[in-house]
């Protein structure tokens, strides 16, 4: 990388709590347009009207940016939420998460992981063996930022997913976030489904299988969603949080698209 980038983060909230957030890593010339798009996104969110919108911008020196490849994408077709959650649980177990930890995390996300049964602003850290929650603030959790995909990677992904119904902002942002989480020290797997009432899909990621997407992990209309990052017991939480929050990662290549391997780099 020889061009400095800027990390841009948006967070919107109202009296009910967290509404939405977004983070990107872009060259300076994209900042003005992105500030406007992020503000509009905060104002038009299906979870409600924001009372505060915070947009923060930080310079990221080119020399600190790690270049990487996005995880492979597999879609597992499931008929409904019950079969989606059963398939996601099986995927977590396959990644090395204990049944206890998988069941606990699924139940916590389903019931609202923040105090009072709300959606969290960030992700839970979950011990992959005991299922114990490790994040120091259960309302905020850990929020991953300073990651994005390059324009070239985004164009290629867009072309390959065109017409599949999967070429969405949700998928792109989730893939980038999940890709960064997989690179973090101590991570075993991630579980996510959106808190956006209109978006029912979710995923499990692991190093061995990449990003495994399930079209139904929650009922349409529900605003309860969240993320769990499963960590190996004994993981240095300070180092993990520092990586997730501060290490800039730019994905400049995409992975394979399964099941048909329509594309493999
Ligand atoms: P979303 O996929 O944007 O609907 O987010 C679903 C849930 O994932 C949110 O309720 C948060 O708990 C969590 N989340 C969203 N963005 C991040 C992030 N950047 N880092 C960690 N957790 C996040």
C-alpha cells in the first residue's frame, strides 16, 4: 500500500439504544460522498429514527495496512429458522466450538445480548469451550473497525454475485467484518445474524470453511440480532480487542464461491 487511507465509522442511536453502525477504510477522495451516504443510512434505518449520529474519521498510514484475501463463501439452503439455526450450530461444532458454547450463544443472540434484551452495539466474546461471555461491557461488546475491500475486489464480487440476490451491502460488509475477525489472534469461529428487521440471513465463519451463509437465522420483523466471536480458552483479550479495533485490513482479493465453485482465485 502506498496511499494513506481513512477509517470512517458511523454510529446512530436513540432513547431505545443502538440503531445502526458502519465502518469503512477508504482513500481521501471517497470521504465526502461516504459521509453523506452514512448519514442518510442512519436516517433511513428500519430500526427507528436516530437522535444522535456520530461519524468519526481517523487517518490510517499506508504502512500499517495489511492486505488480505476475503474468506470463501458457501450458501447452505435452509427452509426455515429452526433448520437454519440447527445448521449454524452444526457448523460451529465442526469449527471446534463446544455444544455448550454454541447453544448458549445462539440462545443469547436470539433473546437480545445486551442488558434488558436489547441488541448490542458490538460483538460478544465467548469462550469456545465453556460458553462464558468474556467482553468487559455487555452493552457495547467489541466493535470491529478499520477494514474494507478494495474497489477491484468489490467490482469482481459484484459481477460474480449479480442476479443471485446476494449482491447486497449486508453481505459485503459482513464478509469484510468476518474476514477480519478470522485473522484475529485466538479466534475459533463467528456467529452472526442481523438486527435489521428486514434481513433474515446470517452466517458462521471459521478458518477451515470460510463464510457459510444461511438464508434464515431469524424471523422477518425481529430486531434481535447480534454477533458472537468464539475464542480459544486463555486468549489474550487485550491483544484480541486491539487487533479487532485498530489493525487496518484491506481485502484486495476475494475467495472461492461455493457450492458450484462459480469462481475460485
Ligand atoms: P448488522 O449485521 O449490522 O445488522 O449487525 C448485527 C449485530 O452485529 C449488531 O447488533 C451488533 O451486535 C453486531 N455488530 C454490528 N457491527 C459490528 C462491528 N463492526 N463489530 C462488532 N459487532 C458488530
